[in-house]
């Protein structure tokens, strides 16, 4: 059975904007993205919004719904009471282009800064061999759909614009973890994770894990293990002594 819902949607661009109130029809089983499309069809034809698959797999329709970073296509209207005002705003951590569309190019810049997979010399792709346990360990991280909800909710990025240059963010920490845990990757990524990508700035609040629509255990399975690996090479006193001895011999 349908009902009328009160929606509040952010409208504007990179210079100015604000929340605009709408009353819109809601039908059983609909998601927030359905309602945004209905607003486009009936009241706001110029409302800008990104979307693609409507199945929670492309990551395009990221927004903040009642202050929580979500995929609009995976947020059912039944989540909210019928008399609740539903507020939809763009991702706060990134510059607004128009309405609900933000400029997420920061993330693609960070992606380019991560060194790619480095296989052993002389081993051709068809000759790669891995144990299933190693495949499973990194497979979780490959579920990422790059919705950038984790990047948006991370307070190191969200609340401190000045950190963006030195901080890759949780999406790219799982990429570093995936590669560092890969049994065929020969590049040591531990020092780079700390010194070039800002892993040490993360204080493991788990806010990134909380909003991940793919339920990746970003903090427990990627960030914390990477911090431990970094500690092994940078702060283990025995390894530091051994490093000094070996470098002296050279």
C-alpha cells in the first residue's frame, strides 16, 4: 500500500545550494533511488544523480541518507517510518558538482599511486600457482565495488581536507593489504603503506567497515594486519639490529 513521504534533497552546485522539501509517493518495496527517480519524473527533472545497475554492484548511487553514507539503491524505504522526513545529501568528503553528484577524482588519483601487482621475475601469467588458502585470504578485498562510502565516512578525510595529499584512505589500504598478502607479489609494500600512503593516520575506529555494502572487514582483516606488518619492519628491535649488522657487512 502506498503513502506520501516527505523528502528533503540537497540541490545546488559547487558555489551554492541547500535542502529543498518535496512530498512524493512511495510504494511498497521501493528504495530511496526509486523515489529520487520519481522526483526527477514528476517535480525536479533537472535533479542530478549518479546511478547505473540499481543492484548494489556498481557503487554509483552513493549518497548520505539521513546523515549515513549509503547506496541509495540498497536503502529500502521501509527502513524509515512513514512520517519520517528522509534527507538525501551528497557525499560530504568530496566536492559537489551538482545536486547529489560529487567529484570523486581524489580516489582515482590515489588508485594511480598504488604500485601495481609485481609478479616474480621469469614467471609468466599462465604459470602462476597459488594455494586456495592464499586465494581466499585476499578474495574478500576484491569484492570492493568502489562506492567510496568508506572513503567518505573516514574522518581523516571527511573532517581534514589537508590530510588528503598524504592519506590514501581505507579503500586503498585494502588494496595494499591484498597485494602485500598475495603470495606471488614480490614488492614489499609495508614501508610505503606507512610513509607514502598514510596508514599510520588511521586510528581504527571501524567507521569504514560499518558502511561497507559488501561487508568487507576493512579494519580487522586489512588495516590492522597491515599495521602489524609495518610494525614488524619499522619497529621490531631485533630486526633493526639485524639490519644494522647486515648493512655493516655490505
